[in-house]
C-alpha cells in the first residue's frame, strides 16, 4: 500500500508539471495574436508601405505591420515577390523549410492531455495486475514468500515431535545437496503430507524445514485457490508452480489442502467444477510431463480421509508424515520453548505442568502459558508463578469462574451434593482417573464440575475403565436422588446422561464390548454427505438388531447406575462431609478432598484474586471450555 501511494504521488507531480508547461506555452501563444490575411491583402499592404518586415519559410509568410499587428499568409510561387518587397524597403528574413520542428511540438502539446490519461490508465492497470488481491490480479498466485527477514524458524523452535522431524530430515538434506541422492539414482518425494490434529504444529514444522534448508518458502492456504471466477484456481496453481520453478530449490507449503483436494465427482454438498478443475491442475503440475526438480510440495491437513485418492498416490504426495499430539516429554519440551519469553518464578516446574495437561497440543500449551502471563499481570506480579500456571490450566480446562452469578442457598447445596456424588464414585472406583479438582463455582456453562486427570498418557481404554467412567457420570444424579428425593431431581445431569449414552453406544456398536452382540460393527453411516457416499450406502442394521442394540445400551448404563448407587449408599457419610466442605470452601483439590473424607482439617490460603478484588485491573479474556467428549488421553470433567 505504501509503494502504491508513493508511485501515485510521483505520477501526480509529473502530471502537474507537464500540465503547467502546457498551459504556459498556450498562454504565451494566445498573448501574441496573429491575424490571417489573404495574399492579395498582403500585396496591398506592401504597396501602401504598411509592412515593416516579413519572415519567409517555404510558402508561409509571417510578418509585422507598421502599426504593430502580426499577420501571416500563404504565398503561391511568385518569382517577383522578393523584388516587390525590396522596392518597398521591407526587411526580409528567410528560413529553410522543415516539416518537423514546431509542428511536432504542437502535436505533442495538443495530444498531451490524451497521453496523460493513457499513462494514468496504464499505471492503474499495472497496479491492478500485480496480484496481492488487486482487482484484476485474481489469476495470480496468492502464495506468500517467507524469508529470514520475516522470522526464521528452525528445528530448535519445534519440540515434542522428534519422529516427524526425523522424517523430514531427508528432505532438508536433499535441498542442501541434491547430488548426494541423484548420484545413486534416488529421487526425493515430490510431495510431503503432514497429518495431525489441529494445533499440533504442522505449519510450524513446515516452516522449520524451510529454515533448516535455507531455501525460499512459499505459503498459501487451500481456500485461496477457489473463488467465484471459473478457472481462477487452475490459473493460480500454474502461477504458483511457475514461481516455485524460478526460485528452485524451494518449498511450497499448502495449508488445509482438504479445502481444494476433496474427493471428485460427488456432485453434492456444494461441490463444483471449479474446485475439481483446480484439483486436476494441481495433480497435473505435481505429476505432469515436466520435471519439477528442486520444488517440494509440503501440505498439511487434519482431514486425510476426505482427500482424493489420486492426490495420495506415489509420485504426488507419496510421503505422509503423522504429527501426533505430544506425550509428557514432548509437552515438557514445548512448555520450555514457550516459557523462554516469560519471566518465571523459581517455583515454576514445566514437568509438573506437563504431567497435568494430558492431551494438550502445542497450541493449547502456548495458550496456557499466555493465560498464565495475563493472570500474573492482572495480579500485579513481576514474575509468573506456579499458582498462575495452575489457575491458567483450570481456566483452559474448565472455563473462567463466574463468581458474580447469583445462586440461592438451595441451588448451592444441590450443586455441592451433585459434585460430591461424582467425586465419591471416582474415589472408590479403582479404574477411574484420580480426582484433580472439584468446584461448585460456575465455570463456563456449568454450575459446577469435577475434573479428573489421568496419571499418564493413555493410548487406549479398557472395558472396565469405560464402565468406571459411566459410574462416575451417574454419581451426581444418584446423589440428588438419595439426598433430596426423586421428585427434586434437576436437569443438572443432562450432560452426564448424554455422555454416558454416547459411551455406551460406542461400546456396543463400534468397540465390540457387548457379550450378546459380539465383536461386530453396527455403527451408523456417519460419512460426510459431500463425499457422495451417504446417498448410495445403506445401513446394514435390521430392526431386530437395532432393538437389541438399544437393549444392550440400556443394560450397560443401568449396570453403571446400580454400581454408582451402591458406592454412594455405602459411603453416604463421606458424601455429607465432602458436600459440606464444598459449600464452605467452594473449590477443593484432590488431596483436600481425601483429607476431608478422612475427617482431617484443611487450610486453604487466600488467593491473590481475593486480595486484589478491590483494585481496578484490566480483565483477562475468557477461554472457552474444552470438549466434554471422552478422549483417549483427555482430562475428564463431570459437569452439573
């Protein structure tokens, strides 16, 4: 934009100067009025001695009269003209005739306004066709070239995905020394597809590859190819590869390639010929007749299942690198990288934070560190302490506390017993994850919650673990029934019931954990409509089987319900103690819950938020809750 303004200003100044010169010459010519007269009148004036001097240039005669007037006329061939003028003592000047000089200047000056308009039009057309989102630059590639000036990223800035980095090390070596592989007849993969969940570091890893190889890095999003104009996407693909060939060796990074690389031929869900043309052009460029040596395509997606099979075959994206969520060691390394920019107190232990954040991605951990820094600033601290990191973790996992929400004593009591029911069942279930924290302070959309954290990263879940989770989910509803009666049961257990039903359904239909139905998949057809599968495929479940599935789901949920009921009845005294503790303290940690159940007294320190509640400080942005789905390594939260 700055360059555009500068060029426009220069052209404006030039136009002003030229127009000023033009006006000067035209005015000067207008001040000297020249009268056209007939040749006969010119001869009469000569006879009357009224002609002072003449200037003869070819057949054009210019002169001055005695009274000061200027005249001009055109003379035919007259050999006696000079003699007549000499007899009347007229001063005669003769110039050689040239058809260029003044006439050319006159032509330029007369055509100057038109030339100026044409110049301005050409200037704007050049600006519009230079790409970067200009009006007529829609056919050019929107790939942005990143270099060291923007910010060089290396493998030192990427942590937690060592296996993925090792996979891409070969690509870096090829870009640095292609002859090492070509000497042995080897060819580097033309395309590398990075697959992983959102926020795991796919884009950062691609930039790190370019930084390590010290080659140009072109970045573009998959959605930038497709627009309303037909043929734009294919044109941008061609232009992108042309840029890549000019700057070879280089890396072209396409983020979210599933936006343009979906299955072809569906004809449903918004699919159009434009997107298919773009995909076809991409396939041709990657595996066309020309050799793209030195141009490596790196793409990222979190939806590899929707990509067209032709895109994944050998010769195109023939190397797929999985970028998983980091484990506990990876999370610790990622936290150390993000904590470099934050002034830390000595008590901050990245290892402890990493242990309490299973299932977190790199983006989640970066957000966690940022929230901790914001909390420390809110509390007017010079350093970020472990307390801020713990509070930030709770905020990310459970949502921001809504202490200003008005609750009656009856609602608080009911919420306390509900959450105490969850906690009691979790404590007395061996396969359940340990209770991390319980609170009756409204967080997010929940009135209260019990958060459980696994002791280590979990890859898979057993049947007994799933049933323990179902029992914990039922604990809150059962506590309400036993303490307040069946008629006082509230809607607070809706999320618990929904979660329990979904888990039970998956146990029966997907995971083969039903003794009656056996290890068969009865899952419904949940494939995307735009792929064109849902219309043609049919469900392979009969009505009788569907009824059996419903019976099995109800059986599993009922068994978990009875188990949770027996645990709470057996430990009803602990339920009352824990509920009273929640009403008094509002928030309890796992260790504090165990102490209260054993009858020990606990000492809770006043938080910094309570000390500074009267100070006018800037608010901290809220963070949405994490998904409540039970993941393989996700923290589990029971909401009221």
